[in-house]
C-alpha cells in the first residue's frame, strides 16, 4: 500500500510537481493525498487541483494567534491521515501542536547546506558570505529553525557571476531529484531517527 503524503507549500510548487510526477508510478510507493498552503492563489494549489488532489488553505491572519493557526494546521493535516508530511517551500514555522502530532514524520527541504545559512534567505546569505559551495538539505522537522536531523544533502557550486536568483534556481534544480528520491525511499523502506542520525530502511 502506498504511503500517504500531505505536502505543505507557499509558492509555485515545482517540488510538489516533481513529487506528483513521481507518485504517478506505482513503484514509487507514495501518493500525495492533500496539498496545504499558507495563502490562497499560489501556483502549487493549481498544480494540485489539476492533478485531482485535495487542497486546503490555512492562513495565519485568519486566526487570533500563531498557536491557534498551528493547531488548525495540524488538524487539517491529520484529517488526511498522512504517513509523512513534506514541507516543500512552506514558508511558515510549525509549532508545538503540529510537532506533537507529526514530530518525526515531517520533512523539510532547505536551500542551503545546513547548519550553514538557516532561515528564509539561504541563497542570499550564502552569496553574501562568499562561500564557494552551497546546496540543499533535507531534514526531519524539529522544534527549531532548520535545525532538524539531516536526511540528505546535495552540493551546488557558487559561480563568480551568480545572482541570488540564478543561484536559487540552480539549487532548486539540484534539490528536486534529491527530495523525490529520499521521500520515495522513506515511503517504501521506512526510516528511523536516533539523535542526529536519520536511517532509511531497516
């Protein structure tokens, strides 16, 4: 039976599309059962709807507090009975209610080689610091900001003439296959988290 994925998004949804494409093959071992966004009208929701996948929107501004939003987000995700939640360009920090439901069962893709350059501006921060290599990191979500145990990483060289946009685009191109490969393996083989170590398979 395929693992059930809920994908959380904030933007155009290119990583979501890569997952949807992969899930079209039964051998991949996973199915996207719902896509949630923190704002309406984003391209990722349109991709989900075209694929016939259920969608929901949970806007922080619609709630009296971050805590109430976090609780509602957790409830919305739980209603689809997911085996794994994938934060694919989701630009909100989840909180205690979400973590109490899905701690150890949620992964996030980040556009830098963590622990370097956490937060929302990984490519910009890497350029400003002058590093020669950056990349993308897949982590198991924890209570911190991009501090979770690392599932996998992919390196991307920084070119002399890179802008934030060009670097971000190359990171996205590199992170997509890494995300798809690891989510598929986690779905098919299972995974365990022990301290800072993530092991896929038995």
